[in-house]
C-alpha cells in the first residue's frame, strides 16, 4: 500500500507546494520577509497569478464613493496540471472515482469550457458562470446573467467534485453530466443556441475542433462526444485534502517540502462536534473513509417559501453604486418563480425542495442557498439557528436547532477548514488555455 505522501493525488499537491516554496523563498530573500510566515498558509498554488479569491467583494456598493476591489484575473496563461492523476487516486477525503478519466478528453473539454463560441452570439462560455477564481461559481452575483442580459433564477452551483453527483442541477432534473450540458447550451436565458444541431454545425466548421474531436474520439464530433469532453473536464475538478481531511482521515502533522501542516484548530474541532450533535451531518453526510458532505437528496429549508413571500414591488432597486430607483410596477417574472424539485416530479411534497449542496470548499462559494440570498457563511449558520425560512412544511430538522453564538462561531471556523489544499492549482490549470472567441483561429 502506498503511503499518503506517495499517492498520486498527494504528489499533485507536493509538486504544487514545491513550486510555491521555491518562489516564496526567492521572494523572501529579495524583499526581506520570512518564509516561516508563509508556512502558515498551507493552501498551495501552482502559479501566484492564478488563485481563488479574485472577486469584487462589493463592500460599500451602496455608496457613490464605492471603489471596486476586484483583481486582474488573467495576466498570463496558467500552468497545466495532470488532472487525470486525481481521478486515478482521489485526493484525501474523497471516495474513489467510478471510472478513470482520459487525458485527451479532459484537455478537449477544458478548451471547450472556456470557449465563448459555444453560445449563440459567441459572448458566453461555461466559465463565465462557473468562474475558476470564484470557486467555479459566481461570488459577485446572487444569480447569473445570461444571453442578452437575461436573468437566470438560481445561484450557480460550484463544480468541485461534481463527478460524485448523482442528481444534477438544484432540482435534480438530470442524472448524466454528458447530457446535462444541453440545458445551459439551449436555454434561452443562458447560452441560447437554437438546437443541438446548430452547436455541432458551428463546431464542425472550426478546423481545429474538427481535428481534435477526430483525434480524441473514433466517432469524431457528435452530440455524445461533445458531452463526453465537457463532462471529462468537469469530472476532473476533484478537490479534497483539506485541513479537516488531514485531521479526520489521518495525515495531520505530515511534512511536505519543508512545510509542516498546521495542527487542526481547537475551535474547528469544537465546531465539528456542534455539526454532528446538531444534526447537520444527517444531510451533509460524512462516511468512515471519505466525505462528500451531502446526501444528494432534496430538502425544504424554507428558503423557497421565504423567496415566494417577498414583495413583487420592492421599496427600492439599486442600479449602480449609490444609485437607487423606486419601482412603479410589479416585478413578477419567470426569474421570481421557482418551485424547486416540484417542477421535476409534480409532487406537492417536493415544492421548494432543493438538492443538498456539498460543503467542501464552502468558504469559497458564496453567496449561498438556491437563490444566492445569503451572502456569508455566518448568515447561513444564523439562518438555521433561527429556524430556517419559516415554511410550515419545511424539513423539521431545520426548525428546531438551538445554537448559541459561540456554537455558531465554531461552526463557521469548522466550515472554513473544508477548503482544499489545491484549489489554486485547479485555477492555474483552468487558465492554461486561451479563451475561445470570434477572433480565434479557425472561425
């Protein structure tokens, strides 16, 4: 049996850590700060220019004096990672992947994921909603904007560890990653393509894609192989090996390239006890050898009820920093109507039920809930501590929590330890391809 440090998934982390240590050592000599200070920040990055967190916090957005704190996302191409290694030996804390992935399919899927030409007017790519630097979701918007500025009614689900999801989308309407690609590609308010044929014809007219599909798949470019390529890249976004994993699943205290993993915080350990004792783990489940932090099922927490009860004519609407208008008409549109799992099953009991999200990397994937209505982790914990959204039909487990402020604080600290060691390496890998757009070759 391989030791933890010899496992391919951990070699992926070690290589990234080695690069970071060399770079930071050089900077320390140049600028005079100690490498010991850097050792406490154990999240590794394959390239300093590419990392999670490049989003505008919008602090002070209500004021005309607002100044953005967003960062430059792409200064140079990132560094390609061997993502296939993660599928061959899953990162610590994750179950084994059901099927090994293919490097050529991952590479083709990655290129497609960042190609704006997959949308009708060639302005939107998959990565413009699932932004790598924002946890493969969107931190800056509660719900995304699609084709021609049309609103999308649900918060963007993160793609970390989507390989393990049995039900896709927040209402579970798809079960196949290969097939689910057609929902955003064809939705009028997302990428708005007229048909599957229209997408395939456009890609088939591009000599580079035509050649790459022929080299990767015996069938060449088809609806099925397009799905396989995009699904392969998404399945490769495996993300475990968090501080919690090293504490709970057994390699805390290991030393990698001179950087010692920090001991697990006592407040986080207390937060984990609160998590278990308060029943959070009944939905966000943890196994003996791995944890996805989700049961994959659908639950009513009262969020849908609360959204449905909002006024159709809010007292004011913000248009820009410090600029508000008072609506004079009702604002009811399809964006406001969302019955959750009920839309798939037609069962009244499924109204306002949504899929349980994983808690892995949850500190990176704000805002929260199906509609992005809660901005912070602290807000989510307080929401449950106050009994959820108030729907009489909501899951009883969300109605009766008793959490002191100390309990809530500990829970948040625990949740922040679920951030993977190599999320920055995934960002660098994502940015290792040029964005496909109209001016790109072959169009």
